[in-house]
């Protein structure tokens, strides 16, 4: 049971993030990316380029005016909009609350469903 709960908690943390748009014009985004202050290795992003194509990938590096992913790369000068995956406190607390409530319900149901003799009690 403990293993199941640990697995459920680990899986639920994947839902604690969401893609959020990065504010700014295309020029502002490009200069922030080139300065190194906006993205870093490991960030998950979704970018729309000037040709209206959407690219989703994890950043492996930024070099020579390109954002590099494992199988995709985008020229910084072509970026029109950017979304970055960020941690969401609200989702995290909601998932924790639901997990605690579900665990409490399972424990309560198991305790009330067990026959009295299984708990070492005998009927008089």
C-alpha cells in the first residue's frame, strides 16, 4: 500500500506544472533569450515561429542564436511567442488535498469493511 501511495504521489507531481505564456513582444522575447535571462537548460517550452509553426521541446542549450532541443531547434530571431512550463502552487495543493482525502477515505472504508473477527474481536 505504501508503494502504491508513493507511486501515486510521484505521478501526481507531473500535473503540478503548466505552460504559461511569457509576456512581451517578439523583439523583447528575443533579446531576453539572447541575454540568457529567460531560458535555461532543461526548461520545457512551446514556441511559435514567424512561419506560424509550433515547436514543443525541452531546452538542451542556447548557442549561436538558436534554442536547441534533442530533435528540434529554433532560431531565436524567428520566435514570435513563447510558453514556458512552470510550477503551479494551486495545482500542487489541490493534488495534495485530493491525495489526503482519498487516502483517508480508503483507510476509513477498509476499517469499516473488515469483519469484527478479523480485528481480533469476538461477538458476545
